C-alpha cells in the first residue's frame, strides 16, 4: 500500500469497472463484481489487490502471488494461479498503469498565490493557478489554467506556460514557450545560455538569441538542463519523456514521443526523429540527424547519422547485432587463448 501521508487513494473498484476502463477482458465465468481495493507488486499483493505481469522472467513470482487479480497477456493466462483472477490485455503494463492512475489520480492544485511569492504586475496568471512560497513570475509571463508553480521556482520574463502544467520547486524557466500539461521536476533548468563560443586566444561568447519551444504532454526530470537556441530554437516535441540529469544543448530538435533515460547528453544542432528510445548515459555528437523510431542502447556513443528504425549499441555505436557478434567473437577468442595456455 502506498503511504497515505503522500498519496491519496481512490476506489475501491470492481473488476468489471477496471476492465472496462482499460479495455481489458475477463475470462468467461469470472465474478466481475469482485472488489479491488489497491494496487501492489506480485510479491506483496493480497486478495484485495491487483497486480500485473509483463515479463516472463517473473512467472515464478506469479505462481506464488496472493493477488486477487492480475493484469496479464492472454499468452500467460494459464500461468495465473488459482485464486487470482486474470485481467487480460495485449499490453499489460500500459493497462496496469491506467489502473494505477484510477486508484492514484494526480491531485488538482488549490488556487492561490503565497504571500511570499513575487508576481510581476504585468504577468498574466489564470485564476485557477497555484503559486507556492518564494516563487518568482517575471514581467509579461503567462501561466495557464490549473497550473502549479512550486516553491522558489523562477518563471522568467515573457515565458509562456500552457494549462495544467506542474513546475517543480527550485526550477528556472527562461526564454521559453511551453504547451499544456508540462511537468518539470525539481532543480531542472530550461532556457539558459547554450554553450556557444568562438575559440581563439580568448574565447568569444556567441549570443544565444533563440528560444526553447516545448510541446504538449512533455515531462522533464530533476536536474535536467535544456539550453535555448543560438538563433534557431531548441525544440522538444509533443509527448517527450526525459529522465533526470539529461543535457540537451542549443538548437537540438526532438521529435514527438521520444523516451530518454538519465544522463543522456545531446550536443548542439542534433535532430532526433519521432519515437526515439535512448538509454542512459548515451552521448550524441553535434550536427547529427537521427531518424524516426531509433533505439540507442545505454552508454552508446553516437558519432554519425542514423537511419529510421536503427538499433545501435557501443561506442562508437554500431548496429546492435554487429555489436553482440563482436562481443561473442572476443569471448570465443579469449576462451581459445585460455585453452591453449592451460594445455
């Protein structure tokens, strides 16, 4: 059970209602009126809980679960133990995520401006906005309906925020135009100077005259930095989800619905297409063009353009099958060398 000091739980819900809400099905003869009280992992779930399985490596855990219900793919329906009702979905993880959102919905902010916040009189703040202690809203800034500005956050002059945004404590946003339902976690920095210098005996600073443009439904993790453009803008497309401690340099363009794990670094003027999936600590050289649907393994070094739907690994990155063939060949050579030395 989630700690009630931090998380407000809704429900209970019947299995029939849950199945309907997430587009899942129940096996014939199932009691659709069975009441589910909470969500929990397979290992700790009780008869009042619903859990899920999305990875066959956990089939042994599934066999021992005490969960009252379990979201599962039809392929593993026969592995769900007696006493646990299967809620069948072709995408169990997504279905479980939607169920968890029903039990633990995002809370709506209570409107109001804390007395210690500073809001410039020229700023446009919707009546339903909440602004917490110590926050600063700059000249001419706009904040849309239902948005929540956390403690000590700074929204710079002229910044535009859409509706339903959640801006974490201690963040800064400058030179940015941002869509609806944007989530920014604590400590993140958006719109600061890009790293632009003309090298020489003294390194001459290049004015960074662009913006950051962020679409709808974007989420950016704690301590991530997104630099504004040099003249063209830095752009993050609709639906992108970016983890903690990521660096996105000036003029980078991300397509829609990209997923990016922690500590990724993207150098300036690189363009990444829609639906890219990028593992943690991957690094990108500048001025690259990365296609749609690309998958980049963790700690890869990307030094050249990648075509649509490429899957790469290693540094420098190569096609993932080639990478693992090379690893296998090295292991084989190492084993042969060991056998000869033992002989």
